[in-house]
């Protein structure tokens, strides 16, 4: 009788140990997945010209809308569909993203990489463009300082003219600064080359192209934050090339 009881107890202990081992293994796997996901987060930036980007419950255009994303919002990528779709004249994949408490599927034709602003390898940057243009074309006259608008928190405002019909205007304010330039009778490629030679980030494989427009956007943070954002836009219209660049916090 005692032997039977001993055998039964031994069997129960063995089963209990196996179940405990199984539970521990499962728990470790879950933790590892969470840790892996937290380290390898992928961020995307919403880029939509008009309206808002819709988040849907499932990866199809007929699915229920669960939220909307504003232009320039930063989202975390959770999952990507393997299949490409075409909506209107846009081609892309459905991507599951998270924004705050919102979780849903967005069409990734409206999602771009938030490039870093701290990766320029050149010592002379585009913010020295006045010196660069002076060397290349020559300054005409003197810098013309303009009256700043205190209501808009403007701190500095001026314009300069150069040979070859090159014009520059500059404005700074609390939290940011912007340059606007006009080049007459020059190609988009030649103007772009001037800037790419003083900013190593402006590579052609990273730009966003729309007809005769080149667009670059950079963030100063490795992850989304309230840091410095920069934009560069090159636009060809008739015989002129317009360049606008700068940033804000």
C-alpha cells in the first residue's frame, strides 16, 4: 500500500514539474519577444498633402476607419503586408501602425522615413550659403536688412543679390530660421549640385520627387521628439529654380 502511495505521489510531482517548466519557457519567450520589439522599433512619418491619413481596422479600403493621422505625425510600425496595392494613382502596402492609443492599418504610400538632421559630414553647411554664393557668383551691393515683425517673434530679416540673377532672403525667429533663394536661367540639377556639395545628406536616392520638385526632410532625433526639424525644397518653374530650406524646433 505504501509503495502504491509513493508511486502516485512521485507521478504527481513529475507532472507538476513538467507543467511548471512549460510555463517558465512560455513566459521567457513572451518577454524576449517584447524586449526584441522594443529595441528594433521602426518609425515612419506621415506625408500627405491634403486632408488626413485614415487608419483602418483591417488592411483594405472598405474596412472600418478607427482613426485619422495628421501630416508630419510620427508612427511606430507594427506589421507590414506582403502584398502591394494601388489606391488612386498611389502604389504601396498596408502597414499596421501605432500612434499613441491608436492602432490600425495605414496605406504606406503616405509614410516616409524620418531622416536624421545630424548626419551631415561637411564642415561648411548650407547655412553658410551666403558665403558659398559670394564665392561662386559674387555679391551685388550690400546686404539689405529688413524691419522685423515683433508680433511674429522675428529676430533677423535680410536679403542679398548676387550676379547671374541669384537672389537670397533670410528670416529667423524664436525657434527657427529659413532661407529662400531664386536662381534664374539655371537648371534644377546645377542648383541642386551647389547644395549637395555642402550637405552630404542631400543624396538623390533619398529625395521625394514630384514633377520638377525635390524634397528632403530631416529630424535631429534618433527617435521622435520635439527636436529640430529641417526641410529642403528645390522647385523648377519656367526659367527659375526656387530653393527653400530651414528648420524649427
